[in-house]
C-alpha cells in the first residue's frame, strides 16, 4: 500500500501496489484519524481492480480546507479477481454473489444446501492495515464454495474470532481490531458447530492474516 501526494490542490491519492501475478479487487478503503479531510472518516466501498504487477489509485482524498495540512490513516480490504475472470472467460454465467457480493446466506440456508456447499473460504485471507488504524470484525467475509469451486454467497451470522501469537494487531472489545505494530498476525475464524449439521466432517477453521507495513 502506498499513499502519495498529488496535484497542487493538496489532495492525496491512495494507491495500491499489486506485486502478485494475478489481478486483485480492492473492495473497500477505510480512513481513520482524519484531520482536515473533506469527506467523513470510515469505510468507503470502491471495488477497484488492480492489475497484476501494477499500481492503481483506489481512492482520492480531498482536504476540507486547502490552506491547512491534512492527515489520515488508511487500511483496505481486497480479494482475488481471478475467480470471476475464469468464470466469464469460460462462457459460463458467474453467480451474482461472485460478481457483486450481494448473495447472503444465513446459517440455516447453508445447512439446507447440504453437499451443495463443499467448503468455506475467508475472503480476503490477507488484510493490509496502517499502524494505528482500526477495522471491524464484521469486515471479515466468509464465502460458501460450491462443488466446482464457484462462490455461492456470503455466510452471515455469528462466528468465533481467535487470535494467534503476535504483536502486529490486537482485538479491541467489543468488535474491533487495531493495528499497533509493524508485522503480521493471524486471526482464526471458527463457525458455530451447528453449521456443520449433517456433514461427515465439520467445516475447518479459517485464517485471516493482518499485515501492518512499515
């Protein structure tokens, strides 16, 4: 992640540098500790695609008063774009939930689908946060995956969140995570046992890694 100053008007361009071999989609950007920012602090949905081995602007932040300094912290949430691209390139219609994330599944719906749901996946499985920024636990997304690897929808409902050893991020009660130091820390998402009703094996725990860059 890189925040650069651009233009003569004091605006700042929030840019994401994708060094992987696959395109990604930055789904949201969160601004924290805002000083002299024209728009409110908090989460903004952007759904911006960043091509492999490239850098793209995902949000432009304007000052409230151009004659005064502006400052803020940034975090963002991303996921791989390859699943959608593969589906459309093959000529098969992608599920609506895969394209825009609108397909929500309650726990009862997941249970009723039975073997139609073969796995759960954390999406994204890596979240980059700037030091001092916060995010809500509810920003963790759990997707239901079908037999052909397709995304069926987002699983909504209670889950238990655990934290692995580390110092980069901490849980702040009742429902937030704070990035406190450079490094990484993994969080474990565990679904309620009843979600695995009727299955030979329970759904496995999911891992989400918080990365706090220098």
